[in-house]
C-alpha cells in the first residue's frame, strides 16, 4: 500500500470545498494506489481545491466579498501604520541595520498571517472560500501596489506569493471545519 503525501491530504482537508466530502479523499487515495505519483496527487489536490473554492465563492459571493474586505483591512492596517510612522520618531531608536531591513517584511507577512486567521474565524462556516478569496485578493492587490516599487520581477513575485501563503497559513490555524451530514 502506497501512502499519498500527507501534507497534500492535510491541505485538502483544511481547504477543500464545503462540497468535498471524505469520498473525494478516498477516491484520490485509491487513484494513488494504482499510480503512485506524488506530483499527480498534488496536482489533483490543487485542482480539487481550486475548482471547489471557485464554485463556493460563486455560490457564497457575500462571504467571499466580506472576507476580502475584512481581510484586506486587517492586512493593510499594520502596514499603513508602519508607513505613516514618522521617520523622525524612529531616528532616535538605535536599531541594527538588519532589523531595519527585516522588520518591514515581518510586518507585512505577519499582517497577512493575522488577516487569514481573522477571516477564518469570522467566516468559519465557509472558511476555505473566505481564506482562498482573501489570498487571491492579496495576490491582485499586491501586484498592483508593489508593481510601482523598484523590486525586480523575481522579488516582486516572491513577496506577493509569500503574503498570499501567509494568509492561507493563518487561515489554517483555526482547525479543520466540521463536516455536516447531507441528506
């Protein structure tokens, strides 16, 4: 018996669509037994999450929009405070250069992580839809805002992707959603 990648199964259970039941996890497990390809398993898990999230977002549009608004507010507030703190007030604080370099990135990634966690708590019934909608919004807004900076394409893509992944990671902190019996 071949064991599929545990992380992929864990991600599927955390961010699978509300329509996805344990049957899909079983079907993917059985398919993995006939063709034990980790790449294929990951691809199928990604496709199931993506298709399910799009379908859920369409059926629960107010949840997706609410998650985007609430999540972006939570993500942007610490960044806005960081940008608007007067440089003169920080000039007297003796900080090493590496802290001055790393601190903004930690604030941005930390606020994305916090926003994913808050959205997953606010929209617990449709957590996957809410968190994945927020991650997509962070990708779009990050690309628009950071495009105006002098970051190269690789750095720009890395920063935006890490922020989206931080939001997804924050959303995964609340635990597996309860499965309901459909009848």
